[in-house]
C-alpha cells in the first residue's frame, strides 16, 4: 500500500541527518521502523493503563470522597500562618528566588489544589495548624481514593495521558512508595538543613512551624484564597480539572509570590513563541540559562514538568507526529507572555 504524507521540513532535516550517519539504509526502512515503534508504544501504554486500572479498586463511593473536598460556605474561623520566606526555601544552586525552579516531578496543579483544599477543611475549627505526620496520612489516603476514582473516569472518557485527571496522585501498586512520593512532592517536607521543599511551601500556600517538638502545617493567606475558589471536580461536576478562576489565581499568584515559577513560564513561553517547539531543542536553549551543575537529564526533567504545568493551565498546545511532540502557544499563553513582559518578569540571560 502506498501512503503519501506531508512531513515538516525540520523533521525531514533530522531524518536526512540519520541517513547521512548510515543509521538506516534508506527512507523506507526509517519509516517502517518508526511505524512499528509507534504502534508498539501506543499498544504498550494502553495495556499498562488497563492493567493498572484492573489492579486497583475504589475504597469508597466517589460521592463520599468528594464530600471531604467540597468547600464549606459556613463562616468557620481560619487562622492563617505566615508565608515561607526565601531563606526558608532557597536553593544552594542559585542566589536569587527568581531562579528557583519548581521540581519537575511536581507536574500537575490539581494535586496541589486537593492538598490545599483538604488542609483548609481540616483547619475549619479555628486551629492554626495540624500535625504534619497526621496530614501526610490523611491527605495520602484521600489522594489515593480520589486518584483511583479519577483513573476510572479517565478510562470511561478515553482520556489521553496528558489529559488524565489521575496523574500525580498516589495510585501506584506499591502504596507506601506512592504515598512517600505524593507527600514529598505535592505537600512538602523540611530537609535536614531546615530548608523547606515541596509544592505547598515553594508555592507559599502553606508553611511549617515547630510545636511541642513536632512539625505542624498551616495554611497561608494565599493558600486560603486558592483553597476557597470553587473547583469543577470538587464542587460542581466531573468535566474539567481546574476552573478559570483557579487558573487566573495561579498565574497571578506566581507573578506576585513565586518569581521562580513566573520566570520558568516566561522562559519556555518565550522560546516557544520564537518557534523553539520540540523538547530537545528547548532543552538546548534552557541549558544556556540554568546553573552549570544541571545535567542534561535534570534539565529534561525540569522542562517536562514545566511543560506539563503550562499545558494543564492552558498556556500551550501540543501536536504529536510519531514520537515527536511539537508545542505551540495558545491564545491564553500569548496573553500571559505579554503580561509577564509588562510586569518585567524576564530571564536575565539571553536565550
């Protein structure tokens, strides 16, 4: 069978480079192997997803899970905790907060929202904080139940990997490892040197304090604001993971409070706007402005995580050609890039 296909000039150039290196004897061999590899990849991913789905089950009715996350409109007293300062979250690799990237494994905002909302609900009786270990246990169990529920809905709605609501939640077969990852990445912890790490602290949505020789976690003013915004999954229906108000809050919040995340978004959006649209090419450009200690693998991890957050927030779009993924700006992304420029959020180095 003969099939005619239009291939982007940039991809033609890359294929020709492989031909020149004698990696393939001719274009027919390259196309045949590429097709076989992609079919194998797609079937493997589907089988892995179905296997995970069949290996786990809901521990509670979805309505009872959601009930723990619904916003309470009562006038409960919430005592805010002060926000972490830069000295509390600083990185040894950089000297300024604007250069602090969020860890790439923190690749989704929805799990951050869940933990912020649940912390808010647990503090509604006027407490300023809750024992960190207790919050780990409760949030992990809830995160797992919610994630499994979302995994079933992802299957029912045939959501592709990038679209799945279950991503980031502790739904792995090894429960203890999933819980540890979820807590360290999407809640956070205090390192031996006293520095805070993890999403809730880097994003300044929560903070820690020592009480009776135990660490307690409390919600900040920004965390309280984010928690109280209605979420489509928690408060309304099951059609969207983040509301427009939540997205706008996050994008404005990072400009005001989390300059490292704003800088990261500026850098990647600006590169995509300049038609640097493939992951490998983005990594090369990013390498020019990040600490020299960052390895190629670490740069890739950081870039993939940031791309995932940008995509979830609707700032970029993706198109897939075989194994290659091209990124492009959405209308929201263009508007936000202009806002970042107006607010003088910009990487100091020239990319």
